[in-house]
C-alpha cells in the first residue's frame, strides 16, 4: 500500500487484532517504540532466510528481541 512516511499505523492495526509479537528483518526505532508501547514484542529475524525458518526459530525461542542496536538509522537499511 502506498503511503506517506509516518502516515500508516500498522502497530494500531496489530494491537486491535490481538497481535502479540512481530518478526522483522529491519525496523526503525519509532516503530519499535510504538509496538512496544502497545505491548507487542518485536523480534529481529537475523537467523532465518525464509518465513518457515523464522517461525521455527520463533517456536524454539531462539530469535532475539529487538533493542536500539537492531533498529534502522535511515531508509534502505534492510
């Protein structure tokens, strides 16, 4: 979906639908802060090349929770 930067609010949609966790390859600090404020845990997917592998790592609890060092510092970082 096309949108202006900062104008979409997927975190609100996730929260409204009971999403408790998000797996990502890259994410900005603002998005992480918003998701965490809504009680959604964010995991970085640095171990998996496919969605199936990511889910397997999630199920095994081997994914890292996102911290400030994982967040993007600008566009085109992932």
